C-alpha cells in the first residue's frame, strides 16, 4: 500500500540533502501520440553498434574516438565536418564543486493527490502518477546513500504534472538556472524543451524514462538511458544473424499502429541482416490457417513479433501457442513485453520460448545490496520496490558519483561504471547518415528469455 501522506512529507522535506519545491495548481497538458516516437528515428539511419554482429561491430571500431580537450574552440559551433566523416565532439572544462545542484523532474501529479476526488485514494495512487512517484522514491533512497558517502547535493524535485512546474514554466521562471544536472523521468513533449535548455546552458540532461528522442540533433548534452526502438530492432537483427544466419524467419507485423509499422520497417530494412523474412500482416489477430502459411509445423520455428502493445502481442502469442501446441516456436518480442505477467506462468505458452530485449538488469549486482535497498524502501515507504523505483535509484546513484569524480562535465568518462550498481550502460553517440552528431544514447541491451514460467537474462 502506498502511503500518500508519507510520500508527500518526503517530497516537501528531503532530509538534509534535498530541497523540494512548493507544488501549486495543476493543468494537464495533452500527451503527444505514442506513435510519433519512432517517426523521426526512421529518418535517422545511423546504425547502432552491437557487438553480436561482426559487420556492425567492425563499423563501430572504425569510428573515431571522442576528442577530449579541456576547453572548446571559440569557433566550434560554426565549423561543420565533412559529410560522412564523424564529427569531433568538444566539451567545455568541467567544473568541480563542493556542492552540486541536481534538478529531478518527474510527473508526480501532487495537486491531484491532495485535492478533489484524489482524496478518496486510500490504497494506491492513480496509475498515471505511480511511475513518477516510484522514480522519486528511488532518487530519495540514492540521495540518502550519497549523503552518507560524503557527497553534498542539493536535489530539487519538480512536478512535471503541475502546470506551474512544467519544463517550460521552470525555464521561463529561471528555476533551473543554477542547476548542474537535469534528470528527467518526463513525457515525450518535455524532452526537446529540456534538451534545448541543457545545450544552451552547457549542462547535462539525462532522459531516464522515455525512448523518444524528440527530434533532438547536434546536442552532446542530451543522453537517453532508454534505447530507441530502432536500437532494439538492430539488437534483435544482430542476435538472429549470429544464431540463425541463413534461416527463414517469420515476421508478424501490423500497419494500423505507426509505432509498430516503424518497428517492422527497422527490422526489414536492416542492412546487416543475415536472415530472410516471411511476413504476415496482423492488423487483426490471425487464425490458425493464416499462421500456417508462414510456419513450418515439421520443425521448430523462429518468429519475430514487431508489436509494441503488450495486450495485442499477448493475443498473438496465444494464437501461436494454442494453434500449434506441438510445434516449438522461438519468439522475439519488443521492449515492454516484460510487463506481461503470463510470461512468468508455467501453464501458459508451454511451446514458446519468448525473448524480450530490455536495457536494464536490476537482478544483477550484489544480492546483499539489493536486499538492503529493498529493506530501506519497505521501512521508509512500505511495500515492494517497483521497476521505476530501481531506475530512480540507479540513475541518481550513478550520476551522483560521476559528479563527485569528474565534475559537471563527465561525458568523456561515461565508461566509468563503478558507480552504476546494476546496469552495464554503454553510452554512445548517435550519428546521422552524414556523420553529424544527434545525441548520446545508452546502447546496452539485454535479452530476457522466458520459457515455462522461468526466465534468464543474457
């Protein structure tokens, strides 16, 4: 049970190290359509560097290293590199401080939790507020740990669910002017606003929740911890090419969703693919007869399902499992499928092995550390930590320690993962086709495999 009063108290009083802001009236902004998340990425065809494909890995090794001068040349912004030659990236000198200020922006919807009909919520918060509140809880626990380690931080929590603390209002009212780092668990429409501000101020903005790039380009201060759908599709192609080179693979796709349509295009148009696809359009769940046209019931099959929606994907998995109980099918799915509870059931999908790409692995690392964090969470907030809590904890812990070791400009030291408790991040520049920088992106992707209710992470 989430204790709303307890959470609100900690937001207002962030013990010792954290100064929170006063939350005022709320005006919800309309959310941009999820399908727009992949439209821009379809035009940005700089390839992901994945070690599982020899050809893609070779290309990565030939890319130039990031230049690391102490100061940026005065004319750096005016000089453009030659086409198809990777752009050199310059940063200003890092500032080392005795105390750093970090701005954490997340949709908390606190105005609604304490007013109107929200006062009737006694056992849980509204679904739309749960991710942001869980992320805050993780940040809070990490801040306490960093304080015990001697790091002095002023962590300001801003509620992106409140009109008065939307990124636009924070910038217009100059409430971010003295910050050294922005961490945002924000929605799609907030990303280009914060990325543009970070570039102008030459401070880092880390997007911790969304895989949408906001059409951001030429911005070395913007980092996405959630890999794009394009990167996930590249990872799947690399894994298929390594394990099943020359094989026929079935692709179940749909065009009725723009995001799903783009995911299929990323897979079909990948230049490094060593497999051949047999396609079946699935704008509606196909029957057994249609599926039989693209499956071979005499042997195991490999099927890629480029459907992001877990509910519709679950219907397709059920059609495969029920329609072909005697045929083993190796399925590759999209990120987000790990929320499907049926994958962890031993009585469902018995003939399917389901692979899900995922950028974080909170089951790794020290078991004692995870138990300690979970115990602190239960004591302070009650209940069991959620994925967004772990994300908030890991993000705040890693970036807090990067600030401590390297100062405000830590970008050239992204390979230092000593402060990341769980995930082996691979922060890499993403380029457009002509060698111009777009932004930085976490290229680390794991493969979680579910079979018979048991799963493992590779």
